[in-house]
C-alpha cells in the first residue's frame, strides 16, 4: 500500500490508548506529533521519537500549533473519560469532549487535515434496553453527559465532512484494557484489579459482580485505528468482541494469574451503573477488515506482566 500520510497528530497521546497508537505510527515511519495536557496521561508513556508538546486542545495557542505542524491525519483521543464525573460536572465534560472535538474538526479542516480518526464510546452511546450486542444500526440514545458529549463530537465531525470534505472515522470502543492503563480514578476494572492484587490489597466489587462488559485488548484497538486510517471508510464503527464477561469472572481469572488469595468484598452498586454491555463488530469486520485477535486470558496475562514490571511489584 502506498504511503498516503507522512505526518500524524495524536491528541491525548501520553495516555493509555493514545501512547500505543503513537508507537504504532512510529513503527510505520510517520512523523508523529503528540499534544497532551497531562491531566491523566504521563510523559513516561510517550515514544521518544515523537514530538511532544504539553498543550490542551482548548488552549488559545492550539489553532496556531495545528496550523504550524499541518498534520495529514489526526487521531483525536484527548477527552474527559470518566462517566460518573460527567454526571457531577456536565459543563466540564461538554467543554472538553464536545467543544474539544469541534475544535479538532474546525481547525483541522482549516489546517488541511486529510482524515480524522476519533475515539468515541460504545456502551454509553446506545439506549439501555436495545438489543445486545449493540450494533451501529441501533440509533444512539445516550443518557449520560459523557455519552451525549461523545455523540456531539461525532455529529460535529459529520458536519465537517459534509461541509469541508474532511473524512472521519468514529471508533466506538467497548471496555479497553491492557498495559499502561491508569489504575486510579475511573480506570478500567482490569487495571484496578491488577494493581491491587499484586500489592495484596483488599478488593471491592460493586453490586453483585454479575454486571457484564465487553473487554477488548489495547493491541486490537490500535489495529482498528491503523485500519481506520488506511481504508476509505467514513462514519461510526463498533470496536469490541461481542462477548459479555461479568466482573466476578474477571476477578476469578486474575486471581488465578496473580496468585491473589483474599476474597472480594462487596460494595454498594454505583447509581446509574450499566448492568450489561457488549458491542457487535460485524460492520468493522466487513468494512474495515478488523476483528479482535487477543483472547481475554492472554490479554489479562499480558496486562498483569506489565503491572509487575512497571509498578515494581514482585
């Protein structure tokens, strides 16, 4: 395949998923720029061959920065990612996610960007009660401010495509897990379990533990991003396994991997917590040529090994 793009910008490129995308682009010999305000990311994650700038996409300096670097493709991951926080602070969520994405779309078009690959969301995008696993044919019906702001981002990108001709792909992820995931705050349950089990700390499971999620490994997600860049496709794509796994099962699998011996404590259910979630990736398979390759057990082992090496836990 002819090399279509020479330069890429990754917003949020010091974060969990973003830094893995940066690595993949560097391997492909692209010139990679990273902007991140480091509110949740870390410079430790950033590939030394990338050009890093500490900058918020909402900064008044950002449009001039974009105009100066003129990226061919933008991977937009910078976001407020905490669903519960979006309920408590909806204005901040809207500013960072909806206005943030409008900023990328508007100023990206003015800087001559050729494609935008947007990190959207899966589970919170669809109405509860819709048939599972959720498909892109299901009309979006987000009820959380986080889901609403992510959908607004998709709509702004769709507008920019129709008015300015900038193609975009919105990748609606399931529950992504893997190395470099932050185990603090509203992090994924896999990262939290890995860190706490390796430290021998007590672990709490909210509610019954029977609530399900669709766990997709970060390497598979990165591959979806590369395909979204390469293929002539536009619009939303679910990126998930289509399989539901409950939290109790994750606990048992990780207990076995880590040798953890304590029983889980029970904690009260979080208000408004989604009880079931899984995404159909049939469209991604047919149109992007993507399907998940890393099995859950393999991905959990890789994640635990990373936490052992990087958190100085024996």
